[in-house]
């Protein structure tokens, strides 16, 4: 698959993180792009998040570049906004875009001052290294505790030609639904006005980034940006927009799923499907409650078909439903029918639960048509190990 | 301290749990007692919880005995209500109390049928063994993954004499605020009408059981019962009721704290104090968000002064506050002032965080007078180990 036209990427090591691996990523569009973005709903917001909001307002949603650093969240810092501003200003001069068209993003430890000089010193090399095919390098540079880089791609054939979509993202702790989780950047060469783009992103996020959870914590830095630079020369017909939106949503879904799969310490991706709830929103709440239950997640880690915890977690979602009309499947095996145990082979299911992907289906019989899909990961001792000494 | 007058206790092994340790506890009052109770708010409710509600209604809040089994939650079971009913009926005959005055409670695994015959067979011996001083034995019999029995006692000297309060409780997973968490039974020999008792319990729960969290999961069986049999012959003067309520609340607080301290896999009790919030309710929401953050709890497990996670967790509570007016203390050491890092000795604080009790204080400067206290525990690899194979 071809990458979207008109974008350049690069990565470099600026010395922000201690390990000597790239900690700086740059995404530049040749033509200014229409942008849509969603940010964390945490009351504590990092300096780059505040700056992004301000810049997008000032630029009327036009973006020339995204500059990301890993290793320092630039949050709860005295000089945070000044540092982010200095970095954007330096990038603005080098890239010849107005400063308000440079979006900053940061990820890493909270509460440590970010030294802008290191990034500014690395910038000329970073700009020099810009290439259309360094997408993967950039995706690697934004990683923190991630084990693998996370990218996804799509192409849509429209009447007037092909448009392309590419996305990168990072996890893998402090992952929670309710928002664009962690950092994600998607680019397309379709021509889409900013107003359309915002609506498309909002809907696509609802079924992707808002449907994953690793540990129930929402970060202070969550940022998801979607750029559309029109470099393909293809302006989708209004009737074709749903097709483009579907492709964008699939890319975001794939990225979100990759985050859950690579959750800190995770060995398994868990997909949760709820059906028969009063409506889609209550289905999502039940799925989220199951996904956030440490007891469900540890049971899956131990390949233990503890469906009682699934039922109990669903009961904590604040949604009225009848347990006696509820069935639960794990890995396609019926474990609970009408709210009580169904006969199944413990040994057989235990083996099936050892797989790297586990599916939990909770279905309520009745007139409800609400459905939701949610992704999370199992909860292992490794999560504790990673997080007991992240900072020191 | 003397136990409340007029109560008998006993414990026995009925073979409900596999390990051959007592799994049956009986609390009997010589005179029928006024009772108040709170139950889980989970939509999935165990058979004994449903029965308790029904019985308390039918008996107008009068209780003769509480019969508890550990090892099986009697939840999501086909024959659950029938089994609980059969057990209560047998106890009713032996104890000569109407069936609606026997409250059943269960804790243990969900979704496995409870065999009432085992309990019924053990009942005569259990009744035979009733003694006024077997409080501790009963407290031991209701344990599941608890490492220690949990009891608390108080005495209040009133104008007309002394009244006594005793409480027992169990944890130590599926512990969450918002309700009477897990099982708790408190008895007093004061004479208190049921209507007063209910109000007192509700307020006392708000500052005790509703202020602890181990893993954020609310059980299907949570039950807290308070009995007042009047056996002391002391009817508190209306002006003395606050004193009695305070003593009851202190007993419940002590029990709740003991649950948090003995949370599954926990090595440390964490006390969270929030002040300066818009009101007490929002302070409690912020404290709860901090207490429920796996990232905060793992950091404390690693004695890592990661205050950024504390600030971020507070930001997820949905309460509007200014991070720039926020200070955080850990073990009395100022780690964050005005929302940014305060200078402190890493090594010194790390050592202080190795203590079995850790205190986190988050204070917002300004006009807000909202305060809350909350208890939780650290989050260790042992929690995962316990829960990855609880059932099998």
C-alpha cells in the first residue's frame, strides 16, 4: 500500500529520554492540511495539549507539522508552555510554517521540566532527515513502554481517484476510553474540509480510541490528530464521504486495538462484545465495566473461565438488565446461560483461553438492540513490575 | 473491653470450601434486635442479599440471627434462593426465631451451586457451640482471601450506663466504595430504635465502608448489618445519640481500614486526604479517583514518589480544580507545590515510602472547604497471582 501523498517524516534522538533511541518525531505536510483533533478530558492538561488547542483555534484548523517528543510529558512543569512554545518557534522558522501551524505533542514522565534546548539543537538534523518513507521511524520514536510500533494503513478508491490514509499511535499505560487515548496521528491525502473532518474524527474515535482500556487511567497528554492535505487531488463527492470515514475509522480501530494488545505487561488482546442492552450507549458502558475490571483481566491472564466476575462487572455498569436473561460466551464457548453456569469443559476452555486473543460475549435476551465492541488486555504481574518503578 | 451483652457466636466447618477451616459463622442475639443494613448496588445480586432485603421488610427490621458461609457466594446460581431459604429455615427451627429474623450472607466464588445440605448438617453443632466469647472464631470463619481476621470494638459511657459495640468484617478483593463493601457485621447492646439505627448506619457507612477501595470492583454480595439488642438496658438519651453514632462510625472505620490494609496482595495501607475541594462530595470523588488509580497504587508499591500520577488521577475525577493551586504531600514530604515539582530528597522519601502505612495529601488552595479521607492499598504482583487462579 502506498503512503498518503505529500507528507514527510523523520525521527532523531535529542537526549530527552535516557535510553539512546529516537525520542523525537516530525510529521510535515507539503501543503498546509486541514486538521481535526481530540484531546484528553483530564482536568490536568499538559502544556502541549493547551498549546495545540490554542494553535488550532488561531490557525482555523490548518496544520503544517506535528512535532512529538517521547520521554517527558511536559506536564505539571513550571516552564512547560514556554518550552513547548520555544520548540514550536524553532520548528516554525526551519519549516517556514506559521508557529500556530506547528502542533506539539509530548509523552513520558509527568512533573519533570522539559529542556527545549535539546530539542531545538536536534531540529535542524530532524528537518534535514525528512523523507516520505520514514513513517515507521517516526512511529518508533514516539514509543515509551510500547513493545512494538503501531501503524495502520488504508486506501479508498473513489470515483475521481484513490485516497490514502496512514496512522501511527503509541500506548501503552494510562490508557482509558472516554477520549482520544494516548498519542495518535493519522494523515490522509484526500481533500476534506476541516468541518467535515471534525465530525468524521469524532465519530471514528467513538468506535475506536474511546473503546479501549488498559488500566482505566486517562493521561494528561492524550492527543489524536487527523490531517487531510488534499495532495491526492481527489475531493471526495459528498456521497463518497461515508466511505472515506469508514476507512479512517478502520485505521483508528486498528491502531486502538494495537494499543490494547500491547498494553503494559499484556499477553492477550481481549475483545468484549455486548448485545441486547437497552441502547448502544448502555452496551458500551457494560463493555467498559467488564474491560476495566481487574478481576476479569486477571482471570483471563490465568486462562480462568471465571464468568461470574464478568457478570458481576457488567452489574457494576449502572445499567438495568436482567441477569436471568443473560448469556456469556468465552472463546465461543457458552459458560453462562440465563445468568447461571452452563456446562462446559474446564480443561478445553482453559486451553482456548491460552490463545493470544480472547473474546468475551455477553448477550441479553429481550427487546434491547444496543450493541458495543470494546478492547482491553489481560492484567499480568508484568504490569505491576513496569509501573512500580517507571519513574526512578 | 467487654463484648456487647446478649450476643452469642460460633463457627464450624461445613465443607463448603475445600480447605478444612471453618466456613460457617453464626451470630445470635438473645433478645430480638433492631437491625439496619446496607447492601451492594451491583445489578447482579446474590440470593442471600435478595433474601435479606425481603426478610428485613417482613420482620420490620427485627433480627434474631445472622448465618454466614464462606467459600461460595451463592450468586448466579439456579437453586440459590431455595438453598438460602432451606438453610434459614433449618436455623429458624433450631434457634426458635421466625425465619424472617434469620439473615443469610455468603461470600466466595460466584456461579457454583451451593449445597444447603452441608450447612444444614453442620447447623446443630454450630448452635450447640454458641458462646458469648466466640466472636473471634466467627470473624475467622467468614474470611476468604483475607490474611487476618478483622474486628473492632468500642465502649461508650452514657448517663444511664455503658453501651458496647463490636464489629467483624472480611475483605479482601472486589472491594470498592459506593456501598457497604464485602461482609460486615456490627452489634451493640444499646437500645436504639430501627429508624434511628438506619440513619446512623447510613452516615457511618459514608465515612467508612464507602471510603475504601482495593480493586474498584463492587461485589454481588456486599452486606453490612448493624444489630442493636438493648441488652445493656441502656436507652441513650436523644442528646447522647451522636456519641453512640460516633462510636459506631469509629468501629466501622476501623473495620474498613483493616480491609484496605489487608487488600489482596497489599503490603501497605494508603490513606488519602483531599482538602480545599469545592465541597466534601467532590473531595471524596478526587480521593476515590486517586485510590482507584492502578498507576498510583503500583507507584506506592515500588516506593516511587510519582506525584505526577496522583495529580493526573485527581484530574480524572470530573471535578473542576486548578492544578496550579494544588500541593501534594507524601509521608509529610512536599513533593508538588502549585502543580509543579517541589524539591525533595528522592532517597529520603523512598525510604519513608517503604513504611507499612503511606499517606498522600492533596490540598487545593482557595476558598473550597471540601475535605475527604479515603483508604486503599498498594497494588502488587501478588494481587495478580491471587486473582489469576482464584477459581481453579
